[in-house]
């Protein structure tokens, strides 16, 4: 127990907290900037089993914030390199790398046997899919960082979901690739994710479920609020995988021809401006919108629901160039 003596000495943690931590199993989705402090602090603390899931590879332009990797890891799968490096940090912690993208149809496979899920991905489609799965089932520690600001919160299980707190997407959805990000801010938010995880698993500290914490480096300001009483939305736009498309669905691919091949052979390629009441929807029961990130699909679904009451699903197909490179 010498490895954990300093944290066991904390009165609010103690031997009981260490035992609970050693018996826990979690899923970390994403092995990048947020996952770097998350994995280091949780593996270092002696968490029993961590499954880390990511399909990307280690790239030099990400290493300013993805500090669990070394130059020798360049070109390797992030999940595999992260697992190897964390085993080196603490061999007591069992690490399981999952080198594939998280999709709505494989969440059950990888999350059904864990005690908690951490969303460290840079994808709102992944975040909402995880929230839909974890609702009333598992604690979800979700975080996001863009530019100079970020937030982290405890969702689901006995707290409201991500959809309850963020039912609508902003007009412009930022990302690290488009807007940049400062490494220390990712470190701050990821460290808070790790601390929230310790609090939920050990039950020795105040529960962060139902709480959101914000940080902005401009002015060095922390903020936040509790959202325990927020109601779940009556209806929500669910993400599905391409394999879940049914033969009688009307599939509308919002990507341009030079952006990607059609998601299915019989899909219609339309632009967002073409989602109008003139669409032939008389005998259609279910519409599926597809785009790269899910943002255009979400906007199209909201536009369609303004004049059509049928069922709608969304597909975030990802970057086809990236998928071909990894394949």
C-alpha cells in the first residue's frame, strides 16, 4: 500500500475509498487531451480497470496537450499507446485498449460492464449518444474544451442527462481542430474529470452528479451551477449507425459529392436549403439525415420537424479520408 499511502491519509478518502477504487471498472471514450490527465491520475490512483477507446493515431500536432504520449508513439494507435504508457505508470491498473470508433450500436458492447463512463471525445455526436445510453443507468462525466475555455459536469444515473442541460446545439459548434486549444486548459478540465470520477466511485466526497463547472483562461475565472432539477426533454433526435438504417427509411445525405460517397446506394443527396415542404414525404415513416459531424443533420432535422411530424434519426459519418487512412 506504499504506492497509495498519501491519498489513503486523506481523511475523506481513506482505506475504504482505496478499496472501492481498486474494485472499479470504467470506460474512457477518447484518448487525447482530456484523457491525458484523466488516465494519468486515475491509473496513478489505483483504479482497478480502465478501458480506453479511440480510433485515432498519435499525431505531432496534438502532442502539446496529449501529454501521455512520447515521440516514439507517433503513428501508433492512441488507445494502444495510452494503455501501454499507463501500465508503465502503474502495473496495478488493468488497461484494456479498444481501437475502434464509438458508435450508437457498439456502446452496449463496451459500456455494459463498467461502473462509470468518461466522455473525453471531441464529438458532440459521441457525447449525446453516450448520454442517451447512460441515462438512468450509469454516471457520465462529460467535458469539453475549445480555445481558452471549457466545462465539465456529472450527468445521468441519478442526475439529468446532457440533453436535459443542452437540449439544442449552438449555431456554430466549435472544435479543437477548427478553433485551436491551449494545453493547460485541457489539463485543468481533464483533472476535474478525474476528481469527479474519484468522488463518484468512492462515495467519500460530495457527489458531482448534477453539477457543472466552467473555466475560462481569459480572466482566470471558474464558475458553475447545479442542474439537479432540470427536466428531460419530451423528445430528442437520436444518433444511429449506418448499419441501423432500414430498407424503408428515407435517407438524405447532406454531404457534397466531393465530400463523400453516399451513405447508402439509394440515399438522396440534398443540401440543407433543399429541406422544404416540397419533399415527397407522403408515405414516409422515418427519415435519416447524414453528414460528417452530425451538425448539419441536426439542423436539417429541426427544419424538417417544423412541417413534418414523422420519426427522424441522425448519422454522424465522420471524415471519410480519415476512415480510409485508418482502414
